[in-house]
């Protein structure tokens, strides 16, 4: 079955860190760019970060640049997002996605609150 | 960072045709922005409908088509069905950054 499964979400205090992971299966993971996308419930989609198929090129939204790091392990078919210096405005559902082949995870919720 | 603008809401009659557009604050949208279109229904993850302006997956209903129109990316729904009621988002690539559009809520009524 083609799927992406996120994990690692939860409640964290402002200034804290969290690492999200995404496990891929059922498609040739190492052929494609991968993305993290977030969404506050009831609001629009926001692109967070992307990584190329080799893991050698990473791109970030201005709002997370310098705080978040995207990475991948093609041997393990996993995608990660290390989130540091978290802020209340980072609270959202985080999706990992391979948009090119229309594979999306169900999302994991990150809540930044004291 | 660029702002990508879509119509906030559109209404289409069952069987009717509606065109959603996706504009960029930096100027005309071109194929070099590799426009994507996504559909999202309540409580669900998004689904990719169109990639690279006009390419569709085998599972994308034939009634959806993507194009460039008047300096914007466009998604046309021809022969709307009740199940097409959803939020639609475009995504544009700007070299090292991607930006989602503001989203369009489509009502089939």
C-alpha cells in the first residue's frame, strides 16, 4: 500500500524542540522530492520545507528558516523535520507529502503552548 | 516572500463549469512556477489534482483540467459533481521557495 505515516507530534513549550518523522512505503521514495506542509485547523495550507531526492538540496519557508531542518534517509525510507525554538504560531497539523505522486500522510498535530 | 492569491469562494451548479485562478504578487504565473492544484475535503488530507500546470494523474477525474490563463494558473472544473465541493489550493514554486495559494472554497449548488 502506498502511504506516508507521520509521528512525533505533541505538546511542547515555547522555545522547545520536537522532531517529526514520516515513514514511506509502497512507492519509490528515493525518486522524489519530499515536503512538509502545515495547516492550522480551519485555515489554509502552508508550505514549510522541501528536500530533493538525494537529500542534498533543502528549502525552507522564511517563517521557519534557521529553526527547522528537513532531512531524509533513503535507506530507511524516512523523512524527518527537526523543529527548534518553537513558537506558538508553529501550532498546526503537519503533513509530510510527496506531491508529485499524490501521497500524503494523515498529519500529526504540534501544539506549542505553556 | 511572494503572495499567491485565489478567489475566496465560488459557486457552481451541478453539471456546470467553473474556473479557479491562481495569481502571483511577483507578476505573471508561467510554466516555470510548476503550478500544482490540490483538493481538500473536510477532515481529510489534501489530494494532488494537477501538477506542472496541466498534467493529471490517472486517478484525477477528467472533468478537472489545468492551464495558464491571463497571467495566472487556472483550474477548470467542467461538469461539476456534488462530490467536487471542497477547498482547492494552488502551489507555485519560486526557485528555492514554494508558496500555497490562499485557497478557494467551491460550493456545488
